[in-house]
C-alpha cells in the first residue's frame, strides 16, 4: 500500500491566468502545501505550466476528472506520463472498465507512478440535483457505492463531499484516502458549492486531504486566511 504524506492541505490554483497563479504560490512552502491544477489552468497553460510548478518543488494533483470511454482515458493518462505528477483524478461514474484502464496506464510513468483517485459526487450537487440525474439513492449512499467500487478497482482514494466522509468510513475501513473540496470558513460565501464543511469539521471527520481553492484565492488576504486554516490543521 502506498504511503501518503502527512500534509493535509492541497491548494487549488483557481486563477484565470498564469501570472497571478505563480505570484501566489511563490509565497507558499512546498514542504507544507501541495498544488491542485484543474481544467481552467491546464487548458490555459498546459504541461509547461505543470512543469513550472513541479520545478518549484511542489507535488501536483492534476485534477482533470477524466471521464470518457476506457481507451480515451487510457491514452489521456499516457499523454501525461512525461510529467512527474503526484496525483490524477478520474470520474468513478465512467465505470469499472474505464477505471481499470486508467490504472493500467499508470505503468507508463517512468519516474513515480502518481496516485489515482476517483471523483464520486461533486460537492456542487444537492439532493435535488442527484434526484434529477436519476440516482435513487441519497448523496451519502451514492458516494459510498462509488467509493466501494473505487476500492474494488484498486484506486488510491476518492474525492467526495465532506459531509459524506463519516458515512464512508463506517463501511470502508481500509486505506482508501479521502480528498474533500468545498471547504469554507464559517459564514463565508459558498460560491457554487452546495455541500460544504468548515476546516474544523474536516479535522473532526479525520479527512486525509482538504482542498482549499476560492476560499483562499478569492480572499483579499489569501495568505492570512491560509495561515489561519493551517494553524487549525497542524495544531
């Protein structure tokens, strides 16, 4: 079983340009924080930008949430194999064959194989959204179902809403790591996230990694907010 770092915070680079993103992360310690690059930054700046972040000493979570037919996802992951990535995400709803194909493609990484994690239910989805999509189960039940499938396939972890974590951990006792977005300070604006938790709740739920994005990057004083959250996590 792979060993994850004790570092608990992943910073999402929610910026619309490379300059602002680089200006921000140069204030961060790569020994403490890991970096998440999503679709916006990757489509704007591509592999070259990812390489710049890695050269600065950061471990990078490339969060493209790959979701397609098995062959397409496999080739997408192979195309990333020249990068020294720490983590890659795929959508669990792509199915078992797609996930197995994605996992097999990690063999193309020559330096270190990245962790492969499955996105279960987006934290922007509400109970009504889930029902409208045709799921008969609750959010918690759906997250658990997809997490169990992720474990069977042999993924390293799952991405899920914070409020579902305890529900998962009651049923899955093994080393399936939990990564949770939608972290907001008490009373702060939730943006488009509907299933959010506070840093204090994340600690109580014993979440392995929390993703901090717009709650940091949209702040007038991002470093101050980050230090406040970090003091809670690392105390």
